[in-house]
C-alpha cells in the first residue's frame, strides 16, 4: 500500500490589541470560528498569556511568528495592522485587518464582518496585493547610524517644541530647497491617507507607484507637497548651524533621535508588504466609506444615459 503524504496543517497568526476589551472579545470569537474550521491559530507569547485561548500555538520569537503561516489576521486599528506588517514583511505573509479602531484605512473589514471574513479565509477566496514600502537610512559624519523601513511614512520632526528645524531637501542628489519647519513627511501611496493627509498632502491611489513629500509648517514660499517617481531618492539634511535636534519616526512605531548635521535618505524599499483583500471594492468607494464623503445625488453614467433615452 502506498502511503499518502501527510498534509501540513493550515496556520494563521492572530494579532490582537489586547489592551482593548472589544479586541479580546472579537479575538475569542475569531479563535472559535477558525478552530472549528480546522485551522491552527498561532499567538504571540504576551497575547496568549493575556487571552488564555486554547488550543493555540505559541510564538516565542516575534521575528519568526509569521514563519510557515498562511495569513496574519489583525484585530484592531491601523496601528495594530502596522504591527502585523512588521511581523509579516520578512516572510512575505499576507496581512488581513479587521478594523476595531476609527478610520482603519488599512483594514479590509469591520467587526460585523467577522463571520464572513473567517469564511473567506477558510475557503482561501481572498486576493493579495503588494504595497510599496520605503527604505530609510540616517547618516552622520559619513557613517550609517540607523536604517529601517516604513509602509506608511517616515517623518522627520523637531525634537523640542520651542525650536524649529532647518532642513535642506534634495531629490536624486540635486538640491530642491531649504526650509525652516516643524518637520517633513515622506510617504507612500498607502500612507497618503494617514499622517501625510493630515499635513495637507494629496491622496494617491494605491495602484500609483510614487513617493510623496509634505513639509510641516514650513516657512518658505516654495513649501508645497511634491510627488516624485518611485525610482527617486529624497534626502533631508538637518542644517548643523541651527543646532536643532530632530526625531525620525517610521510608521509611528520606530523612532531614533537625529542630531544636527545628520542626513536622512528615503527611497523605495526592496520588500513590499502584502495585504489580503476579501472582496473587490474600488479605492474610490473605500474613500467615500472611510471619510463619510457626501455623494448623495450621484446618478452615474448609466443613470444619465437611461434618463436621456426616456426623454427622447
């Protein structure tokens, strides 16, 4: 008799904002639904201790938590999804977010959609799209002192409330302008609806590959947001003579202090983040829903055509 190969169990990593009672409640429900469908649920150690779910696999090493995992399901807001992206990116694991926060632009579904989302996961009927990232380096005295990445944005901001930063901005090795400002945000299209948007930057559709730069409270005539090619490199140098220290934040999660004279270089990252999509919804419809935009009275081309035909 020929032995049949034993198939590997299907695993999902469940990431939860355990500081919120609602998130823990939804996580317990998600665990039950996924386990009943025969999937193995993996949890990070601290989250497993907080929720006390059974049965689960425990991931002692966060760097390997997404290894051999089919999907990461994140229950929380955009901050939690960005945490899930940190775990997923090195392994190319897709991330599916269920929004328990406010706007939740990175999330694919709302809390009421949980049963449908689990059904989509079980049937593997989701699609996956890649989102570009940023590679971020900090140089000082020709020495690399920090390097990281970002899915949404890298922001260089003043460290002291009473002091401005003086920055020189370059695009592809050529000087663009010098500003006194509160900081500069460099964002991806994914991040164009986050900090960049709040600072006055344009919304860029995710299919567009580009890098955005948005000055923060800049004192200059030419201080408007700009959009450059994804092949470009943006450099922000803190002018040493001003003695203003800065802080670099990436996705609001990774931070390093930046001394005067330091140079921050931002370019397209080599490794994208993969987001799972449970249903086909246009980005326009997502914008309308998330920002509650006024579209009452819209008829569309088909309705106008029917109306014109009726008038004949």
